[in-house]
C-alpha cells in the first residue's frame, strides 16, 4: 500500500501576518485571515479527499526515500481479529496556556473559533489532564474562560498550576478535559540523533537546496501511536543559530517514521527550507510537543509546537490510516 501523506508546506509564509498564521492547516489559516470560509465551528471530517486538497498541499509518497527496515523501528507482533477501537461518543476539550485548540465533539473534530468566553465550552473547576514532552503526568484545574492571548483577542482557560509553555527549548504542555485516559502510552525521547535519522534529514534538506552537511537532529521520540505493539518515531530537526533572523541554510523539520507494509516511510508534518536568505524577516520553526489521545480511541495524536518572531501555538495531527497518514485536525496560536 502506498503511504500518501498530507504535508503542509511552510516555505511560502512570508506574506502572512494574522495571529493564527502559524497553526492548524494553512488552508484554514488563509480563510481565517481573509474572512472567508464557513467558520471553524463545524465538525471537521476525520478523512480527507486527496482530490479536493488546496493547491499548496503536497501528497507525500516517499519518492526517493529509503525503504530499509531498521531493527530499532521494527517490532514483531501477532495479528488479531479484535475490532479496532472507535472514538468516544463523549466530547473532549484541549487547551494550552495561550488559547483553546478545540476538541472532539463525540462524532467529529471541532476547531476552536471562540469569539467570547462563552464560546470556549469550559467552566471554572474543570479538570484537565496534562500532556507534553518533559511534563510529569497529572491534572490541573481550570478557571472561568477568559482572554488569554493579547492583543489578538484569543479566549481560553487559565489553570492552576499553570500549564507549562517554557519556550521553544523548554517544556510545553496541553491540557485535555476528557472522561478517558488521555495518556494511554508514553514516549521515549532522546536528544540528538544519528544514523538513519540524520541521513533522512540530510536527504530532505539536500533535496531542497541546502547543503546536506548542515544536517542535524534535535530529538528522536519513540512511541506506539496505535497501540498495536509497533513503535513509530517522530524526529525534530532545526537549524536556526541566530533565531529569529532567517539566514541561508536554516531549516525546520518535524517528520514521522512509520513501518508500512514492511517498509519504513517518512511523513512530513512540518517543513521550512531557506536555501537563500529571504527578503522577509518572517519565518516559522516547529518541534514535537508531545502525544495525547484527544478523541478516546486509545490512539495517540501527535502534538506539534511552532513559533515565529512574535507568536507561538500548538497543532494536533491524527494518524488516519496508511494512505492518508497524519492529518492536521485541531490547533491554536497566539501572536501579533
């Protein structure tokens, strides 16, 4: 089965200036910034028609990628006839320090579009499970919904204790209000990376006009996304020594490595390549923020944090199937 991946290209971001510019799918962002579209209150589909995608969306089919199976990425498991878990019929809500991502309605994804505290869908005293890389599992208590992103006017929930958001190199967490365990499995994360992961970064940046010798790996996270006994790997790679100033040779990558039909394939969640120094100061970088089950199906969504000069936010990806791969489902950002 060919592993088609929805990958949002982020190397054409220079003209975007609204606070929601760096997150969710860039098709939804463009609609939010221009005032067009039907609004984020409608439930989003959990499947996507590849023929109906925006022009700036790429179907990634691993052209030119290796097909070797690494022993560290392959686990032998017995097949069973057990029916796959289904999403919960009850809702969830996901928040971070500076906004509300949205959640699961009981039948589909709901992207937050709050225009007042009453739209957030939370109440004082709500309990949120914490999820994030480097964050100890636990719960925080939410207060009454309020303005949490100034001056853009984003509404959300302040919590006690405060949800961590300690910058791009620190701990970042979301809170999940749900009646199921949002952390059924944890990830093993290591700093740096060599071998096949470094080679993959070199291949990707080389294909996009950057010297492969500049390849580096920030982190490698290993986790069983689907609960089938087989680990997946999420790699973060960034080169931005003089952040936030953009320079030739800078890049930002977050990608998933997954075994599909006995082949290891790569799915791009985020990519920015600066083969030349751009005339515009604005650019975006991203990193893995963590994993959480946001819809009660015992499968983990991938949480990605991104930032630009005066803004930051979080986006969640659901692994739909081996044809579509990870698809952006909810997200939120705060910035100028």
